[in-house]
């Protein structure tokens, strides 16, 4: 479109140059330009028969040609020369000055400047703002990648082997359609990638563009809807029209929830909403294209719970692939991909780093490797070591060290007792993760100290005892303060919140309540982002709600009594560990053996054993609730 504008402007400029050349040629042929003094001499000689007078110029006819030219022109000098002309019997003709080229330019030049301004200034600004040109506003703005333009292949994607296997199948179908169609198989019409942010959904799509030798249309869901009504639907139509012409091909829509949000989710808005029109057009296109044409729609979202049910049904999105947080082996593979770009020490153990990072996504691990390289560079090292990785983990989890935050001796003593309490209870209870490091150096926004635990393995099933042990560890810092100082402080705020989440989940979702029993009071939804506001409506009575609150309260009280009983039995270790931590600020199990794993009393005093509610319950989401 810009080239067409440039061609039109070229035609206009060429026409103006031609007109200017013609006027100059016509004006120059047959006219001799003379000085005003010579004009007066010709006038005295009677060589001038007729003149035309303008405000600044005198033109006329000569009685006899001069230098082959029968007309003359001169610049007017004296305003009062008419009397002199009359005295010589010369005919005088007055005329108003008219320059048609100047008049034409006075109209064309502003218009040309306006066109140039629109083309080179405003249009580019509009494209940056997502408005586009008025002519192209209904056209799709998808980027088209061909073959290896993205620079990413499946070799660059690790930790999500199952998702890679399914998408390799799609790539194979597009490359070898005859092999799949001989038995009547067809490519899945739509594939939805769902999972938490940072797990590699977009990277996986870019890898497909690097593997499939077919056109790859990439666009974000937010790029369909504009301020003008009907633009989103027009862009959907144009996108699929381009895809039909380029088939076989892949269409990738990132942040799909911006386009496929459930209709009627907001009360008071009807079916004429622009987003709903765009979604309706997408549904029509999904039903309309030929499945044998080789067009695959690939979409990615981390909010599957808000997608329209008509969009996610079979026949439109035939496959939903979960791209979840990687387990330990997956984290190790992801780290191996990212450490290729940095210089590492031969002694660096990636398995140990993977064990330190439960719950990390691919994006978190990439950031971790970069932070470790920065730490090594800051201390002037030649390579990244395990200590740099550990420092990077602490920085990512708890924030940067804040040596400028000075605590008075009493507060530092309380923080040391608090952190040692966590570590001693974690070492005594078999269901807790072993302690890796303790520090009382302030980090981040509000962390005055922290206890870093390292799981020995990834867990997908948690028993009731293990959950109770984790709650006891969380509440052990508060219990240690009570044992040593006789009162608690506000330092356990975050620990209380996490422990309460576990206790409530045990009672409402896992059927592990102490009094309520095996009943599910809340529905588990596939959600990786916080809800948009308000708590979900409950479908149980006020009496059940009261029992639930009492159950959670008793569970937390039991966990506190268990932690306190462990610390009372090990009060000597509690005080010795706090003194050592005050002296060194950071300690490990090698520095203070009592915090190493040493299974102790198990179910400590103060809690009556509760009957188990059945076999272990599959609770992969619990890993998100427990630090």
C-alpha cells in the first residue's frame, strides 16, 4: 500500500514538472527581455506598437522583430509613465497579472503535503497504536513465519516431552498427509495448549514453526478486537482466508483467552458486543474449513476456565495439551539447555540445582541461570559454580540481600530463634523436607530471615500425616518464639497464611477434616491465575461453615502444639542454634548437625491421633500451597 502511494505521488510530481517546463518554453519562445532604458529608447523610436501593463511587468508587440522575436518584456520601473506613452500615440492595454501555474500549485502543494504527512507520519503512528490504515483495518495482522525463521526447534525445548510428542505428530501430519490419510485419519482441527505462565507454551509454538516446512501464522488474541465495530470479525475472516491460500499451514493464536472469553460472562451486555461478534466469527470459521486441507489452529492460554464451552468442544479444539510445571528430571533438562549459553564449572551438579527448584517453570529456570551468571560475574569468577546457583535460587525465591536493613539486637535474636525453630521441627518430623540452609540476612520486601528446604524427590501424592508435618514446620517459628520469649510476634504472618491454606484445603477438598469427614465442599478447577475478584459461591449451610471454621482452627492448633512439643524437648539445641546463627548469620546442616534429618517423635504430644480417611489422595496442586 505504501508503494502505491509513492507511485501516485510520482505521477503528480512528473505532471507538475511537465507543466512548468511547457510554461517556461512558451514564455521564452518569441519574447525578448529588455532593460527599461532600452524600452524607453524603443518607445522614442516608435518601435513599439502595443503594450500590456501589469503591476510589475510590461509586455508588448514590436513594430519590427529584434533578434527574430516580435514581442518584448521588461520590468516596470515608473508607476506614472502612462502620460509619456500617450504623448507618443502608443496604444496602452491594462491587464491583471495571472499566473495559472502559481494558482495550481497553491492548491496542489497543501494537498500533497497532507498526503505526505498521512503516509509517513500519522500512518506509522497509527500502526504502532494498533489502529492500522483505514484501508487495511479489516485485514489480519498475523506474522507469517516460514520454516526456520524463528530460530527455535524442538531441540531447544526441554522438560515437556509429552507435549512435544503430540505436536511432533501434528508436524508429521502436515509433512506426510498421505501416510496418515490412507486409513482415513485427519489432522486435529484445533489444539489448545493450557498451563501456568512461563511453562513454554509460546516457545513450543515457535518450535513448531522451526520444524514444519509450512507457513506459520502467529498472532495474539488481543490483536483482533479494535475500537471499530466489526473489525475483529473481519480480521478473523481475513486470517482464515490467507490460511486457505497458504494451506497446509499452522495458525497460532497466543493469549487465546483475550479472544475466546465465554459469552454472557458479564451481566447486562447483550450479543451485539464486539468481542462476541469476533468469537462468533471464529466459531463459524472453525466449522467451515476443510479438515483435509491441512490447516491446524494452535492456541495457548493460561486461563482455560474462562473460555467459551462452544469453543473448547470436540470438533473445534479436538486436543487440549497441558503444559505444566516440569518435574525434577524436566527441570534438569531445561537447565542443561540454558547452561549452554554460560561458562560453568565442571563440578556444577545440575541434579542438585533441579532439587533446589521445585515448582519452578521454564521461564523461572532461565532467569535462575542468568542470575547465577550475574552473581559469578559480580564476584569476578571465571565460571558459574554451585554456590552461585544457590545464591541465585535464594535471590529468586526470597529477593536480594538487604544489608542496609539494620535490626536491633533483640529483633535479630528473635529472628534467629524463629528460623532455628523451623529447622529443628523440619529435622524431627519425617514428613517434612530436609533443611538446606538458614539465614537471618534480610531479603526482599519483608523477609527478615528464611529457612531453605530441599525436597529429596518430587511428590504428587501427600498423605494426611505429611500435610500435618508441613503445617507444624510452618508454625514452628511462632512456637519457638513462644518457648524462648514467652510470647509471639508478627513475624509469622506469612507462615500462618500458608498453614491456614493447607488446613482449609484438607477440610474442603481432600476430605481430611478432623470433624467434617470425607466430603468435598469446594470444586477443584484448572486455574493457574488468581480469580478476578470475590470468593466463589458456596453450596453448604451456615452450620457446615461453622463446623469448617472450627475444624480448621483445631487443625492449626494441633500443628502448633506438635511443633511446640518438639522444641521443648530440644530447647538446648534451640538456644545453641540461635546463638550460632547470630554469630554467622548463615548456617547449613554441616555447621550445626542438630538441624540435619533426624526423625524424632512423629506425632508429638498434644494431638490425639485421627483415623485416616482412606488411601492417599492425589493432590498435585498441594505443591503450590506448601513452600
